[in-house]
C-alpha cells in the first residue's frame, strides 16, 4: 500500500465565506442513486428519470410525481419538500425533500427500497431544477422539470440556507454523506459545497457551471460525454483551485495541512473520529463543466482515458507493467511520469474544480500513494 508513483500531467483542450477542510470523499458513478438510475462504468450514461414541475414556484410542492422522461421505466415519488424558513429566500435550484419511491407498471406501483434504505419507505431526497440531457450528455437547468436524487441522512434537521459545505472537518453536521453506499453524485456535489448558495454572489450561471464541473470530476469523466472512468466509492480530495479566474468566489478549499494528512471519510460519520487514509493522494486533474482540462494520472490504472488520447498534446504509450510512459515517437526511451507545471498553469485559470487521488487498481482493489510537482492545495 505504500508504493509511490510519480505521475505526469497531460493537458486536454489546452487551447480553446470559505469552507476549509479535508475534502476527502468517496465519489460515485450513479447520478441520482439507487432506485433512480444505474450507471455502468466505461459506458455512456444511461437513463436518469426526470419529472415535471407542476408549478413555476420553487421549492416544488409536496405531491405525487411520475417521471415523464429519462428512461423506459416510469418512477413514482410521493414527495414532501421543505419550504424556506420564514423570511428567507429559497435556493432557486435545489430543495430538501423526502418521499417514497416506486416503479410504475401499468396501473400498479411497486414500492422499492431506494437510496440506502433496507426496506421500502420514506427516504431523504434532494430536488434539483433540471435533468440529465442524453443528447448533450450534461446535466442542465430547466425550470419546468426536476430530478430527485438520494440525499444524506443528518442526525439533526437541516435547512439549505444554513447548511455549510461538508468538508470532512469538525464543523460538519453528522451525516451519512460519506458512509452511505447508494447516493449519487447529484447530491454528493451539492452537499460537498459545489453549487452552494454562497456561489450565487458570483452569478447564478457561474454557480451551476461549478456544480457541473464537480459532476464530471466525481465520475472521472475525463472526456465528458457521460462516460465514467472510476469505481463507486473511490476516495478523492475535491475542491476549487485558488488560481481560477472563472469560478469566483471559491467556497470549497483544501486546508494546506490536509495535503499530507487526509482522513478516511468512510471510516466514521463523525469527522473528529476518522482514521487517516492508508495512502497519500496527489494531484489528478483540473475540470471545467464539460471535461478534464489537465490530467496527471487516471484514477484507475485499468481505466485510462483512451478515447481522449488524440486530444493530448504529448502522445504517450503506457508500459503495461510499471508506472512509466514512453513517447510514441521514441518507444525505446522510457519516461517516468512527471507533472508538467507549465501545462497546469496554462489551464488552471479556466478550471472550476481540482482533485487529488491515489493510484487505484481494480485487482486487487487498492489505492497506492503518489506524488508529483503540482502544488497542493
């Protein structure tokens, strides 16, 4: 587990109130969570059910919703949604709800155990004003539609206007955000702080672009297009790069002391009781709302971003047995992977999300330490 791998940066598309914390989280492959969608690694994104918003108001009313698109299977949600506290404005894009989830067949409904529930029944949900667009392979805002996603359980009732980004440090409320097995990235990215209400000061559109960038990073969609290149539950550190010029204000920040002292978010709900990670992560990639901009290493050795290879300015071929790459024009001259600072600074001002990870393997399922020259945080 202590193996160190030195990795290289490859640029993709090089042309054209703060929350400091650990920001270690298990990322996802699903979008909405168990009962709503089932995504497959390395395949284009499949259906994510979406629903009609019956009124122009927001939060959505508490009523019964039947999906009207997003897949062949119709999903029903008996939803109860929280309004904003008295005298407060509602978040115009997100709302806390709860509800029961079922599959509709003809005139009958099969109520299912959704999200992390063991049996059919009420589960916490996040309502999002938009849908996954399978034509453009992007999650898009749409005031007339909404998507329900599994949300974490909190020990105490929360309201979105007061809830701060969950960063893995002691001010966090106690929840199962990082220990639940069946949440999707639509909720994870929101509760991690991407798309948080504080981002509105930078403009509503900019806020949503940062949220979209987190969705790409969480699912390791190096080339965009809805193709996830990671495994459910893989631990990453994910935050906003300080050098960005497009994602201001930056809300989710990695504390410098946590560059080499990250905690295992799956080991305990209470951040104060978490164990140290068994590996030391290093810089993986920069992201905008469409794809990765700069990639140091694939999150999984077995899942390189092959379909992006033609977009890399420096063509490499990889050794199958050791952490080396070879210039395609000089296959006899090995080059140990090494981050290119120039590439990083060429694109970081356009990036909205930055992440760090270990070098992961599928067989055996392990995360190995790595290091490179890209600055942390």
